[in-house]
C-alpha cells in the first residue's frame, strides 16, 4: 500500500484516564488505512523498554518525557508517524520536544478531574486520593494543560472515534496526511468518516 | 535519491578503542550514497538521550544495551539502517537483541587488548589500569567476543575504509543493500570501492 503520510509525532497529553490510549486505539487503524508507518509509545511500552528504574519525581518524569521525545524524533525524521501517549504533565518539557521534533502535533485530551475520578478505570485515583500513591498527576502532582495544542479532544463531549477523526483532519490540514484515494465520480477525496468504514 | 536498502541493525561490538566509531564514520557515507536512511546510536548519543543515570554495573550495562536494541528495533522495522556502536560486552544481551530485531548484522571489531592499550585515544586505559576507573571492559570487566558474527573487522590488519567496505559487501550478500546503479557498458554493478569514490 502506498504510504500517503509524512513523518510526524502525535503527542498526546492529558490526565490519567482522560482517554489517550482509547483514542490511540481508534486512530491507529485510520492511519494504517492510509499506509502510514506507525509506532505507538504509550506509558507501558516506555516504562518497560526505555525508562525502567525511573520514578515519578519531577526530574524522573522530565527524563522520561525527554527520552520518549528523542525516540519520536528519530522515528519522525525517518518517515514514521510516532504516537506518544503518556500523561506528559509539564508544559516546558513538551515544548522542548516540540522544538526538537518540529513535526509535532500536540493533542490535548481535555477532561475534568472529576470525570477521571468517576471513570477510574485502573483504580488509581482511589489509591491516590487515599494517599497510597504519591505524586499522582492531578491529585498530588500538577498537570499543566497546553496553551496552543494542535488538537483538543473533549472526551466528555465526543466519542473516541470522533476524537480520532479530528486528529486525522488536522494531520491532513497540516500536510502530514493526504487522503487515500479519490472516492466517487466527482473526484473528491475520502473523508475520515469513509476511511473509518474502510478500516472497519 | 532512491532508497536501495532495507531496514536492518548493524550491531558493532568490540573493546573501547577497537575502532567502532571510526569504521562507522567511513560506513555512513557509503550507505548514504545508496540512499539509505541511517541513524547512528553511539555511546555518546545513547548516554545523553537514552541512558542518563545508568552506571557500568552488569545490570546497568544490560539495561543500556537492551534499550539501544529496542530503539534499533523500532527503526529497523520502519526501513532505517540503525547503527549501534557501543562496546556491548555481553554475549547474552547481544543475542537477546538479535532475537528481537531479527534483521541483525553483528560486526565484531576484533583487536587485541594490547593494541587498545597502546592506542588509548581517550586516555581511558591508563586510568583503568591505574584503578581510577572501575568496571572497565577488558581491564576490570569482561568482554565476551561473539561466536558467529556476520562480519569481523580486524583493525590491526585492515584500514577503516576496508572494514566499512567489508560491511557493505555483507549487507549486499544478505539482501539489505542493492548496488546504486549499473556502472559501465558491461552492465555490472558498482563495487563498494567505486562507491567510496562516489561518496568522497
């Protein structure tokens, strides 16, 4: 399949439980339908393969996020769409990565802390609120939202597939992705919704 | 320029001062002349960007080498020729990376410890022999040579460019690299020596 994308980094940021991984799960098949080369660096992959031994202090978090940024940088500049799906709470380090990578698409997964606490998929907020987990983002450690993210996904108002399609549209707009093929006799390109159907 | 190479990892191993970086410097332009996408992960790049905080204990060395292997794996499977140029002293971890990466070309830079001590480009052997550096490979920490490396570069007997050409030939033999273009009216392909001239 022809690769119709250009290397870039899709950099998610948002609270634990905001929906970063769920949106990623919906985004990946959409990108695959375009022939993109994709690598996902989510929290688990990174903690296992890049950041074993790092804790959750500010310094260790910064090292972790810089390291993910370095790997995304190597991948992006070789034509891969690298997806980083870590909490990435601090603005300064995200902006450092933006400066390094350049082809950087920041996706803010916006959701209220209350909703995250209510969802609490992994049971982590309960533990954090009980003081059993220290330095937990949003509870006992700060989260700094981005000021000018390329995309905002509001997971209290939109479905994961709508969020994923929003990202695809932005990638098209920024020139990182061109549609797969003209659809129909009018010669118009496939819309993200049609590609969702193709990828299903 | 057409990319005439397939993703793989060129995994150097050898004592400090064996010539890994020097051969890499000669290899990179040869690969560039073929349009390869290349990333070099040498000791410095890795210590700065991937392994800050790790020391030289067996455990930390293993973590370091596994981490380089993980990044080479991501790059190789996306069509990049990843070059790892670390000492990489332990056989077991190299073989772990071989199993992970699969497209793995091990290059043993073979040289006697005596020659390394004589060269001592960075003055590290002097310090290690004086006991000022602990856990120094070849002096106070083991080096386990590979049993079946794809390439052996004997830097006491051959020039760095000869070593680099040897690697290029092996990459061709293994199908990771095809020659740039036929040369001459006989339709034969360019030999590594001719490419050296092109890259100069």
